[in-house]
C-alpha cells in the first residue's frame, strides 16, 4: 500500500457508538488509520446522556482493552470522545462530573481546572487522548442543535470556564477541542438533520469570537468547525468545508493547532455533495481531522486517494494535516 492511501486514512476520525472494532475498522487501522472517536447513539446524543444500559455495562477495562487492541494495529493512535463540561459526558460514571450548569458556573477557576485535570487523568488511564469539548458557542438566540450543551449566555463566563477546563485537561495530557467555530449564536435549525444557517452579521459573532481567542490564548490544541452555513463569514460553504472560515481561524486568530471538521454526514454540511465529496472539500479547505461514521471510513479514504491522484487535492495538504495532529497531540503526551 502506498503512502497516499495510508495518509488518506490518517486524516480521518471515524466514530463508533460501541467499544468494539469491526472488521472494517481493523482494516482501517492496519492500512494507516490513526484516530477513533468513541461516540454515542443518536438517542444518547439527543438526550445529552449516556443510556442506563451503557452505564450498567461499560467498565474501565473495556476502554483499556479497545485502546490496547488499536495500539497493536497502529502507531501514534489518538482516541477521542465527547466529554463536555455540560452536555455529553461519554465517560459517564468512569470519571468525575461537573454536576449541573449552575454548579459549574459557581465554581472558582482553580476548582474547574483541578476537576478537569482529574477527569483528564482518568481518561488517559483508559487510553483516551482527546476530548471533543468544551462547547464554547455563546447563544443569544435560538439553537435547537446545542440546547443543553452550552456553558452560558455571558461570553465572559464562557471564556472563564473554557480557559480553566482547557488548562486542566491539557495538563493531564488530553487534547482539548473548543467547538464550534465560528460560533452559532442564533441558528435556523439543527444542522445535524436539516439545512440550517446562522443568522446575523459579523458584529453578532463578536462575543463568540472573543471566546475562541481566549481559548487560543489558553493554548487549546484543537478547534472544531461547525456544520452550518454562517453567511456573515462565508455565504457559499458551511464552516467545516469553508476555506474562508479556516483561513480566518489560522490567519486572523493565529491558531496553529488541529482543525477538526464536524460530522461530514450532517445535512447542513452536505448541501448537495456526497459524504466522500464533503470529506475532500473539508481537507482541501484546511481541516486536519475529518469526523465521519466509521462504516464510511474506507470508502471516504479511497475517494481522498482519487482526489489526490487527479490533482483535485494537493498531496501536501494530507502531509500538513497529519503533521498538525502529530505535533499538537504528541506535545501533550503524559506518561
């Protein structure tokens, strides 16, 4: 297998809702895959809570077994999960919680940092290296997509909690991911299941921009772009496949870390493209890790290979993406 085929898999972040490797995922790792998201079911995602059945059945040794199996098949593996200060806590009872939003808002910065550090250490013990969190969107209007997952409507509070959370988990060796750039303060629908646009002008985005700048100043290693169209930034392409958006993040905000796309199968992201075409567009726009359903990983990888060989996707873009992930995750490894 040539380097293009292996590199095409190395920029993917396939998501599973169990702790079992399918034959396709084993092939994905054997042929160059390096990342995996331990996700949740759609029902758990919507309820913002892992199911009672999962809580009763999953044990720490199940996570460690999976991480060990992946490590036998791939080098420099990055296992991610959703562990948000409020909202989705994929580790459920296997790591401490921040409690409800009111409790979190009342916590001093150092208490947040310390608890985040403990959560991060627990995750590291399970073989996890990345959190897709915190959610830092500052809501000022309607947002059914992020309902129950955001920190506060006050940008200063969001920035304060975000900085402490990032400091805590990254001091434990976990890559924190601030999401969802450029911010979704007021949106017309749920981009996971329908076309959705962020309302308003660039001025309406400014409070959220301040939070992302604060996260970058705190040293956040990854930022996830959103799945919706944000016309104030790019009226043509949704954020995760918008070169304008990612260039803004890189150049105007000075972010040098990992850019993670949102789910490429989100309806708000596709807008007439296939999942494979969306993945190529996201990499071309500057994303370093492409979030996708695990069952599509090998098909999408081959589409990326075809795009490189046809000249539609520069080969150096894959190399740069892999280097960004390696640099920013290796820097936080804690033995």
